[in-house]
């Protein structure tokens, strides 16, 4: 009796089939070959008939994506959801990203053929959107922006910060550890719930590299509290650089987010350098943004670490399109009319057999 395993199609025959060739063009030969081998092994174990091998592989690859990340529907009510990739990009940003995917003039002056500065257009878009800033710099993420600022201004010296702002962010990353990694020394002032101007004044001295103020975006201390507004802290700092870590990336005040600090207001209040993320309220790609005094931001751009954390062409293209283009999806969602949201929820509930109930959710 003939062993049915002898009827299993050969690998080279399967890979030569038009459907497999097309799949290899889309997904890569290695992935297609792996799917073929897996189906052949299943047939050898008797889990798949030999004549079903080709069809099984074709069905498996038909809906496959070149990347393992899959699109999802965000029905959580959280617009900027870290686990879902934070801000969804606008159509303009996606188009710019695709255009920049091939060869592009990221560091080339097409008029002269000479080398040009990286990120000129993204810088110009940021400065146009935030006129309070004299200079702008883009790096690869928000933490990198803060690390660069701290390293360039305070490595080997002290960073003065309120104890109430020594935050921990996602995945257990703690601000004190981040600053310590730069070679700077933390000089903690005040207490968890109350910090006064005199606390900063007593700490600032010859060893102070910068004063850092951090927006504790994901927690709030209530009750018996005291904080030092930026404008007052600016007076206390004197000639010492004042760095404000916004985190959220809001460039200008937004009526829909009355409690959220923004770059323009922070700079107007006296911050010398503002650091922020590009993929939160700004609604763009993951990026770190530094805005502020020309002398200081230029100093950061010339630091050796700036080369290690620079943004690539895809980020620069998407960020420019986000800042200078149509309203980003994140802001459109946050500005949505509650009645429109209610009607949308009712349509969805009717289709899935659910019920819309009142709730106290709010933007924030």
C-alpha cells in the first residue's frame, strides 16, 4: 500500500505556484517557505490530507499582513491609549510617511546638491505652530528629549526638582532613574504634597545644572498642597536654565483641555526649554520635541547624544504633516460633540444588542 505521505507536494513545486509567488512578493519568501513547511509537516502527521496542503497554505497567507501588528478598534474610551499605539496618524501624516519611505531629500539641498540640515521642515512647522519658541529640535521620543536636555545641561551637576514630581511612568520607568542615567545628581526639594519657592531658592547654587519641572499627568495630589507656578519659579532660577517636561505635547492652550499645560504657555511663563512627546495630544508619530530659547536648544542639538537619539526621515515627515496639516484625529476625537458620540453609541448598541447608559466620563 502506498504511503499517503509520498503524495505531499514538494517544496519547490509549491513555491513555484502563482499564488505562492504573489504571496512571496508581498510577505517575503522566508515567511511563505515557513508556511509551506508547516503545512507539509501537518500532512506528515496526518492532520492534513496531501491534496489539501497547497490550499491550506494559500488560505493562511491570503489575509496575512507583512507585519505582526494588527489594526484594532479602540472602543475603550481612552483616546491616547499607550497599549494601542497612542495617537492614530492623520491621513496627511500617513501619506507623508509613505512618500518619505523611499529615497528622499532628508539631508540634501536639491537646488545646490550640497548637504543640508536634517529636519528643517519639521522644525519650521513646530516654530510656526508655537511662535513662543525661538528654536526647535526633534528626537526619537519624549524620554530621549528629557535625557538629552538633562545630559547637556547638568551632567556631573545637580538637577533641582520637587519631590512631588518624581514620577514613575509606564513599564516601571522612574524619573529619578532616568536622570541618574545621564550622570546628573538629583537635588530633591520640598515634600510630596507641598513645595515652595524658598525650597528651590535654598537648593540652587554653583552646582545646579538646571531646574526641572515635570507635569505629573497621570496622578493628582489633593488637599493640603502647594506648588510653585512657572512664572514664580522663573524668578527664583535667575540665570539657571528652567526645563519644563510637559509630556503630552500640547503646543497651545485648548479649551477642551483646561487643566492641561501647553508649550506656548510654559514658554511665556519663563521656561527656557520645554520637552514633550509627539504621539500624545499632538497627535503625531512617536517623537521627542524640544522647544525654547535658541541658545539652549542649539546647545542641545550640538551635544553628541543628539546624534544617538535623532529622529529618522519617517518621523520627521509624519511630524511635519501632523503639525502643519489638517486637525489630527486625536484632537478631532477630543473635540467631538457629546450628542454625536451618543448617537454613534446608540447605532453601535443597536447592532450588537447593547444598551447606552449615562456616565460621568469626561476629557482629561
